[in-house]
C-alpha cells in the first residue's frame, strides 16, 4: 500500500529568530508569579497608595492636622507588622518582579505605533520611576533624620524641608504623576487579565473610569505637595507636638491638701 511521504522538516518548519521565549499561562511557575504580581498591585499596594494619598491630603489643613494623622497611623495595633507584612514585602515583590518582566519585554513604538505598545511602554517607564522614587522616599522619610513614629509633630516640617529643594520638588511632582498613571493603568490591566472586563467594549468603558481615577489621584497628590510649598504654611514649626514632661511637685509640709 502506498503511503504519503513525510515532508522534510526543513521545509515545514518556519525559521524562528532568536530571542526570549514568551511566557504562557500555566507554564511553570510564571503564571502564578504573574498573577501574584498583578494582584499585589491592587491589594495591598493599591489600597496603601490610596490611604497614603488621603493621609497626605490632610496637609491641606495644616501642620497640626497632618501630625495628628501621622500619629494616628503609628498608633494602630500591630502597626510595624502591618508595615512590613502588608507594605514592604508586597511592594518589594511587585517592584522587583515588575522590573524583571519589563526587562524581558520589548515595545517598538517606532515600527509598531499601536496604542497597546505605547501603553505598555508608559507602564514600564512609570514603573521604573516609581521604583526609584519609592526607594529614596522610604529611606529619607522613614529611616533618615528625625523619626516620625516617635515624633509625629515633626512630619510636616520634615517634608517641607525636603521639598524646599527645587530638584526634590521636581522629583516629587514627576513621581506623583508617574505613580498615579502606573496604578490607574494597572487597574485596567488587572481587570482585563482576571476576566473582569470581557470584550473590547467593556475594556474601553472601564478604561475611561481608570483614567478619571488616575487624574483624581494625581490632583490629590499634587495638591498635597502644594500644601507643603505653598504660602499658607510657610516656615512650619519643627515640631507641632513637642514632648511634654510631667513634673511631680512635692507639697511642702505646711501646705494644705484641700
């Protein structure tokens, strides 16, 4: 019986250029790592970003209101555990794995000027900006100079002194816009990847909501920055909640106790 000859492999296989092999869902641990990366950007990091912006918005009410907000946050139960377990560790994972993903991907907006390519490029570069900014911000505000958990009254003055440098002010403004962009577009990506917005129409409508959210958050952040550098609270006291020492005065033998 005649049989069909098997075609030569060199004729059937198309040449594949060298490069990084694409990551596919369910292949190894990459699917789980990417899901955790996507989820961590929303909870807890996204929730913390919104809380942080709302707390900084208190600066518009003045140094005392801002100090009271800092004091409240540092008085929460298990605050150091929450700080490490729900902020530092998830943030480190999201940032480092995000840099790993970004370095493996390519967005050629010159030869392929599609909107998806531009959005991917913006998400990657805003992620780099956020990564560098957050590192310096945590080091300078949390671990250098006066300790704000022990001296919340110095919080406004400490930020004000940092923003008195025009270069640092520019860094804060650029980083604020970048972080809000990264988060708002990250929400859109999260909804698309997790199947929350199936279909092009749903993704387009949700994209408008994410854009509005990003603008609102950016305006809040920039307004908070203005509170520190604007004319309303210039030269804020170094500490609006100075430590009060309780003095016990021993009554004299002939003093009346009534």
